[in-house]
């Protein structure tokens, strides 16, 4: 994995706020530790992997018994928002995990939008929605997110290339992709 120096906020030219979700994450990290996670971002990757998002994994997997917090303690909407927070280290590949959870329909769009507004991650989700809709223009969750965050100002930098949220669907016996679909 490529780890850039600094935070996502620094790259995008935004500020961060005192985040209630960040406080909750620190508490959950202590309660549901992953001994191989060196930082909160590593723990978020482990938690997303436990929830079935495997488009990105860490080189050093979590310990055998790691199950992460249950969804009753950290909903998928909160997990997606946590991954998209500008507070996070600038690891663009992590955003692919958020995209995978959204693309598979593991989140409720209204709850995700509400959590994102509270945590000020609307700009990141708006940019991801535009990227995902290049691949599947009729995806209902991504469309709802684009509409929910239509008024967000554009980001100062590109988050991800559209191929990072998608996977090729090859033709039988042919080396090239017949089309692309969102990684779910």
C-alpha cells in the first residue's frame, strides 16, 4: 500500500473539526483491538475487511480472532464515514473500501448522508459518487449520495481514478474487458 505523508485534509486543502465519531473510534479501537494495526487507519481497514470489503487488505493481516466491533456499535454508515474523514492519513486506497461497502448496498443512503453531514465528509462522498456513477450511472445508492451532496464545493485534488472503484468484466476467452462494474 502506498502511504502518503500527511492527512487527506492537507492534500485536499480543507480543515478538520472535533469529531464525535473520531472519539467513538478511539474507544472502539481500545475495546476491539487489532494487535497488528499500527494506527487507526489500519484498524479501519481491518474492520472493513471483517465486514466483507476485501478490495484492499493490509500486508500484515489482523490477528486470527479479530472480529471488529459489531454493527450495533459501529454501523456500516459510520464505518464508511470514518474511512472518508479528512482526519485520516492520506491513503487513497482506503477510500476503495468505503466505495465497496456503498456499491454493495451495505449502507442506508439517508443515514449515511446524515452521518456524513455531521462529520463533514460530504465533499469526499460527493467526489466518490461522481466517480462511481461514471461506471454505473443508475446505481441507486450512489445517485442518492450525489443528490444529497450536490451543493458541496469541488475538492482541490482528485481522490481516485474511476477504475479504483470498479473491476473489469472480461469477455469469454478474450483478454480485454467487455465492460466494467463497481466492485461490490
